[in-house]
C-alpha cells in the first residue's frame, strides 16, 4: 500500500509563486534618458540635412530660369528682347519651384542685354530662412556660380 500522508492535499498545501511581469520605474526612466540623448544628437543633424537638401530648389530654379534666358538669346539675340516672355516673368521676383526661394534678375546690365545675373534668396519667414550657411545663390550668363559660402553649390 502506498502512503497517502506524503501527498499534499488541497490548495493550502500547494504553494505557487507568481512572478510580476512588466517593467520597473527605473527601467522605464533609463529608456527615457537613452531616447532623450539619441534625440538630442539626431534632431540637429536631421535639421541640417533638410536645409542642405532644400538648397536643390534654388539650384534647380536658377538653372531653369537661365535655360529660358538662353533660349530667348538664341531666338532673339538678346536676353532682354521684348519678344521674350522670360524677362517679364523675371523682371520682378518669382518663387522657386518648391516655393522656398525668391528668384530675381539682378541686372540686365548692358544696353544690348548680353549679360544677366540671376539671384536666389530664401523667402523671409520660410523654412529655408533658417539656413544661415547659404543665404544666397547667383548664376550668370557665363554659367558662373556664386553663393554666400563656396560649398553651397556642391
């Protein structure tokens, strides 16, 4: 016969351990600190990258306006011909393709209008206004590129 006195009886005799699941407050605070440090490092780099990427809007708009002026010169032998609609469009200012820059015609210097100089500046109050590194871009009739910083066209 088996001895039944050794077998535990009922729930009182059975001890079960419940392990708490989840995270402690200390673990959560450590995660928050790590995320904060990563964000403090990554966010300024991201903003710098966005400003640099948006400079392509100024470059593309200047090159597009220069192409229109060159087409006018090819057809009418002058950048400021009355038959050329580009001059009227650029006589005042116009927005760049993405609207981040203002494109203007600096000068139609000579009477024969054999030269031009286009200028792109960030729109006041716009997203690119925070770009203190590249505050303007210029492009002339010879393809000469200038900017507030030599690295801006790169």
